[in-house]
C-alpha cells in the first residue's frame, strides 16, 4: 500500500462538465457512460470515452412530492442495471440531520427524465442512532439483494432487499452493522460493496466531507468472507472497531477524495469519486482511477 501521500495517484484525465459530488456511474451496452451525482433532482453527466463529460438534465424532471418531508434535493445516488432495468437508490436529507430517507427510482434507459419514482425504501428519524443516507445496492451471486447505507452516527448498516420490489425484504428485516468508529469521531459513511473471488470488499468514506480545501475525506476498505461481515482491514483490524486500509487520501491539490463508487469496465475495475480541487478554490471535481488488486487488496493507480 502507499506509504506516503505522494504515492497516491492523481485522478485520471477528465474534461468538460466535471464538477460533481458523490458520483455513481454505469456503462450502457452501447458503451455510453451515465453518471449521476448529488444535487437538485440528481445531476447528470454523460461520456462516450470516459474522458470528456457533458452535463444534461437532472434525473427527475419534477422532484417527487415526498421529498419535501426530508429536504429539497437528493444526495449520493447509486445506479445499477439488473433484470433489464436501471435502478437508482439515493438519499434525501439535510446536512447534519439524521431525519433522512432512501428513495428508489427505476428506468428502462437510465437517461434523465425517464426515471419512475418508486418511493421510500428506508428512513431514519432524529431519534435514530444511524442515518439513512448514501445507499449502495449489492446483488450477490446467489441472487440475494442487499442495500448498505449510512451513516456517520453509528457507522455503516445493511438490510436485505426484495428483488421484486427493490424495497426491504419483509420476511427478513434485520439491520446489520458493518463498520463503526466506537471512539473518537463517528465519521464513516458512503459504503460501496464489491465481490472478488471469495471475498466481499467494503469501501467507505472516512472523516469530513463538504468543507472544500478543509475536507479530510478519505477512502478505506476492508474485506469479509460473508456479506454481513465481519469485515477487517489488511492488518486484521475489525471495521467495527475503526479498521480500514487506505485506498485514497489527500495528496497535493487532490483534497478529501471520497463519495466513491466502484464499477467494472472493459479495461478493469474503476473507482469513481469526488475530490476538492486545491487549485480551484476547493471546487468538487470528478476523479476516476483504475484499481489494481494486489495480494487481495485494491490499489488505485
């Protein structure tokens, strides 16, 4: 693993409309990249070469009416393609509040304006010890669906999802805990799970986002042989006890990388994230790097 911040790679070259936050991206069967990000009715960018990105309309032409109970805009979308349709989970919340909701929309094409609101998937309240934000859908090899999310307060959570509805499986309502920081800062959020070989890998964002050049966001990872954990880092430290092996941290003008998603592309696995540009007053920009898997652990390059 990188031993110094200078060892982390700079983001790969991207141009055009690259001001984003919490990006999620898929590649369609025709080779077009669809990227959605935090803000408004979920901001949209598209690319044909993974370099030049162009902005388009928001995902939602009109914001679903239920959002107004939680916030005026949506956060941290998660786009995937299953069963012949695109699914997008996302959070509706205000900064610093754990009165939050995770919503779901579906689409045949994944394009802006085509999304059909499926309503609320999961919620948290001001009395919850977790936060229903930053969702990520994981579909296992055996066809079981899981949604990880959260959470800041008590870390990363996960629930079972019914593939027929995209909502919580009514016959199994356990809420699992995957990662936590029991002492000191509680700051761990934005889970993303991938499977490689016999291991499940949990990527998460640690520390403080959304503070421009003062952001301390960073991406760490742990792995487990069971989807529900326990997850541990490269040194064997449990993710439930503040474990996590670094994947990306601040270096040079690349400040606070996080809000990450991982996708499989034709040339390998990608980590897609935002960072705050120290050369542009801390503006959030799109970062894309390939991931190498070295001795069973992901290394950005």
